[in-house]
């Protein structure tokens, strides 16, 4: 999944873009509805949510995605919605998932082939295992890291319960270990973004 959006605190429009339905277990229509409900919790208007479900971009660890195809789709969406900021995964993809990593490479290729456009891209920095699961403690670690690396931006979630509620909309995936992940994951409380320079 790729989120293309801008800052909540700014009077800007947020778009959420997913390349697939999450049909790896044949539950695509259920997961489609779950994503709609999660966006409603986060106050993202449904007209600003797009689920592509491209046959060559299906969910799965064995599914490698074409960076050229991703670049083409990103360019189309950026042009269609006049998007100026993209936020995506970093090269590790938070969990190492190959689809997340492919999205990063697609965004990077888009930036390299569209250098004349006024589009900035930021990547969500993947954390080591300790920081990934230290929960709200990572707010302070993130702030400290940003002081050492001033080019990074820290986004602190002032309403972590809302993240929990949005994730709970994904009932087909809302199993005990995901509940623990959302409760203890640093990503629920703070996110570090780094500017992508192609």
C-alpha cells in the first residue's frame, strides 16, 4: 500500500492510494470494505481513497512488482490530483515486505524521471527491532534522533487511540498479534520521515 498525502495539520488534501485489495487470502472485497471504514475513522473522504487492484500488482511475498509500472501509475495519480507531496516506505519497507520495497523504488524512479516537476517525496524511516517495539518511549528517541539528523521530520501522533480504532476496522486481520503490534509499535506514536533525494 502507498499513502499519498499531506500533513493533517495543514489545510491540504489527503489522498490514500492502495495498489491492491489485499486479496492474498481471497478476501479482497472484505478488505476493500475494511479500508473504506478505516479511512472514515481517519476522516479521509472516500473520494480521496483509491484502490487500484491491478492484476500485475497483487499482494504477496512472492509477488515482485514492476518499478516501471509503479512509476507510470504514480505519475498518473500525481498529475490527476495535482499532488506535490508523496509519503511512502523507505527502501526496507518497515517490515521488509517486498511489495513495500517495490513501492519505494517506484516512487524513486518517478522522482528520477520527473525531476522537472514540483513534487517532494518523503520516506517513512524503518526502525530497528528495539525502537520498533518501544511504544511511546520512541517519541523521545525520535526527537533525539532528529536533533542529531536535522534533515529528518518527526510526526507525533497526538491521538494514538485513533490509529488503534482505524486498524480495528480491518477485522479480517485484527488478530491478537496485530493488536499487540498497534499497541506497542513506535509507529503508532511517532513517525520519522526522511526526504527522498533521487
